[in-house]
C-alpha cells in the first residue's frame, strides 16, 4: 500500500533521536527487494553495539545506494568495485573508527573482486557486507559473476550457460581462504529464521572488527524479484529452493575469539 | 635549515612528509619506484602509512579514503600507471578531495593526461612542473597547501631526470595560517549531523536538503573557471625583453632549454625563454608578454606536441608558434636520448630563427 503524503510528512517531522535509522527512512526500492531488510539488520546491530558516532561507511555502486540515506552515519561514495580500497585508506588513517563497506555482487564480485580479496589477504580491520542478489539490479537486470547457471537475465536470455558465460563465484568461501580473514559467512533474508541468523553473523563480523581480529565479511543473499523476472511472493521460495542450494548458508571462517557470541 | 645533498625522489618524499603527508600509496613502476622507497622510509619514522598497493587502481582509491578523512595524502606513479588511475583521479576532483599526485614521468608524453585529464567528465588538476630538486621540494610543500586552500587535487609533474638528480636542497616551510578547518572531512558523525562525501553531489549533510545533480554539475563547471582565474600562476623567464624568438618549455626539458638559450645568446641569436612553473593554469600573462615582444614562439617538449596546443591558444595567432620538440629516447626508453642534446637543441633554435622576418637578423 502506498504511503500517503500526510504519513510521509509525519515521518519526516519526527525528531532524530540519534538512532542509526534515520527518521527519513523512506526508500525507493522495488517491491519484494531484500536489501532494505539487510540494511535494517545492519542498522539494528550498529545501534545495539553503539557504533553510530564512530562509523564511516563506504558504499559501492548499485541499487542499495538508494538505501544509504536511511542510515544516520558518515559515508563516502566509492567508485564501482573500489570501496574496499577506499575503506583501507579510511581505516588506516582512523584506526579507532568503525569502518564498513556495503557492496553488491556486481560491485564486489564482478568489478572489484581483486580489491576485496587483497583486503582480506592484508587482514584489513574493517567489515565488508556483500548484498548478493545475483544480478546487476541497478542497470536493469544483467548477468554478474554470481548469476546462477541457467538463470535468465537481460544479457543471458536463454539462461546463463557455463560453457559460454562461466560459473558463479562463491565469494564467502573464497574470502574464508585468506589468512587475514577473521570472519566469513553467508546469510540470507528470505525467511524469519534466515534473517535472525544473518543478524547474528553481522554481529560477529562487527565484533571481529571491534576486537581487531582481522578482515570480516558477510555475504547476504537478497531477493530481486524484478531482476529474477518473478512475482514478489515467488522470490523467497526461489531463494530457499534454488539459490541457497548453490550458495550454501553458513559460517565459513570464525576466529576462535568470536566463538563466545552464539549463532542460533 | 642547513642544505642537504639529496636525490630528487628523496627530497620530494622528505618535503611531503614535512608538509604533513601521513598517507602514501603506490604500485612499483619505474621511475616512480625511488619515490615509493623514499616515502616508505620517511613515513615509517614519521608515524604515517605507506602502502605498497596490489594495483594502481587500489593505490589511488586508498589515497581517496585517507584524504577523505581530512589527512594529507599523496599518490604517485608513472604515465602507464596514471592511465590506470584515471577513473579515480577524475572523480576525486568531482568529490573535491585535496591530495597531491606526483607524476614521475618517463619523458613528457603525459602532459595532456596530467593537465587536461584522461578520465571521464570535466576536471582539472592544478599542475606544478619543477625542474630542479630544490624546486621540487618547494613545490611539493606548496602543493599540499594549495590543495587544502582550494580543496582540490594538485599534480606535480616530475620526471625521470629529476628523480635521479642529486642536488643540494633546503626545506622551507609554507605559511598556512589562512587555511580553514576541514569541516567537509568524513570523521564519523560525533556531535554533528552525519555527512556524505560523494563524487556525485560533493559533500552534503544529511540534515540539509539534497543538492540536485544538475545544479552540482553546473557548479563544477564554475569551479574549473574559478581555479583557472584564482590559482596563482608562476613562470621563470629569461632574456625575453629583446628576444625575437621565445622558447617555451617546462620541467627537465626546460633545464636544457635554458642552457641552450644562454649558448645561443653567445652566438648572437636574440632568443629568450619562458618556463611555466604552473602547467595548469599556465602563466598566460608571462607567455603573452614575451610573445607580444617577439617575432615567433617555439615550444620544446619531449613529446609529439601537447603543450604547444595550449600555447597556441594563449598566443592566438599574434606570432607564429613552432613546435620543435620530439620524443627523446635512449636504450632504456626513459626519454633522455639524443633529442635533448644541446647541439641538437641549438640546431632547432637556428632553424626557427631563420624563418623570422629579415629585420630580426641583427639589423633592427
């Protein structure tokens, strides 16, 4: 149901109570998009850990840029794929701050995989959040490096063919192999259970940074019914039945010092 | 401060750190490597960070992040590396991030991408072209100040010869009292409204209404004009008062030109020189003054004619502008070959001199 003008006016006039979530938390994402849920979780964890005033977010290029104004934090816009490098400069200059990047699969996996992997290898003490919906949503639904074999996109009309287009990259597993990585996990937002688990993953990743254990990485699978060419209610089921069969959910690397924070 | 005998790259690094540079990132490539080594040494003792990045693209983006926090940061590379950094260089101008970019060129083939920019969109870097080690040290110090003053990136167009030349150098401070606090810096939203440093719409506070992209771009265009008219330009001129031919050159090539001009004077040829120290904006007044008094202008640069275009635009057909440069190459490929030998330079001067109207040949 669309929000009425009166309701918008009322929301905008609310005082900003210093929470991570901006009162102007109105976004323009498509119906059924999973990214707002990921942002909500990130915001909640930051509020719980009281990080707001120390946080610097470096954002990549993608649909989720439209979500950024909903977060009540300092931010730097980076070029497509380059956010981990920018975050390196920020964290090295302000080691006491909390630094994270939010990037999509087109941004991190297709364009900027080398940046992310090198940051992991260097053990940079910041957090990278990958919002993986397996398509370039902002450009209108084109193939990325994580598009599933057989998945139809506007540039793979017959479905991605491994012989022609290659196979999808499992980023969380890749990052977990780096010695500098303290935490690597993959969560999803397709069901209440998945959301609760993912929130704990984010918590652990942020804790890894706060304890200066090394590079922390959370890949969050998000629904993109627009880019998947399906109805909004079909997307969570597709995620459960098809996508998470390839992109297995779970933790791939947990630093021993993080073990005390339980994940259900 | 007493003078020290230092190699160009080391003097440059020391001057940068004295200017307050605390972050440096680069990827090894000759002849930039010497500066990289010197920065690693200097910053390790100054408590800064020197990154040996995994690629040029990473290096420049790391500098982006470091400079966005309001700290002084520097990046450097060679022409090939600069091509790889263009994407970020362009957008760092748009985001108004002050930092110093040292271009350790192999020759002078990168005047155009340095000064005009090879990246997308409209942008300009304020450019300084030192020709001695002392000047390099002074200009790097000045570059950090200028970058902060105008909140914009500054380019140092250095080169292979300068990197390896050893000369006596003295480090002089720059008066920076008029610099304002960096309120635009991204340092976490402690005690203030959060702000965003974007290359799309510049710095904006989340509390204020968003600037529209179109309006922001209009402002960018005005900003280029503002910089062109307000950045102080510098030039080194010699023998221009009675010169019939004015030779224009920058950087290390100008050092050879200055010597050759002196030799030409001994031969009785009325030749003068103008050496732009700021290569963007160019010292228009000095160039035009010299050109107006002369019969012709010749541009010497170690490429196939890049700065000559700008000189022609300044002179605007008042006198003929000749291009007498050439890509100079030796076995190493670093651009110190035979085209820059003094006898060859003199030969080129004489060739152009012959084309001047008869009155110029000593009968005036």
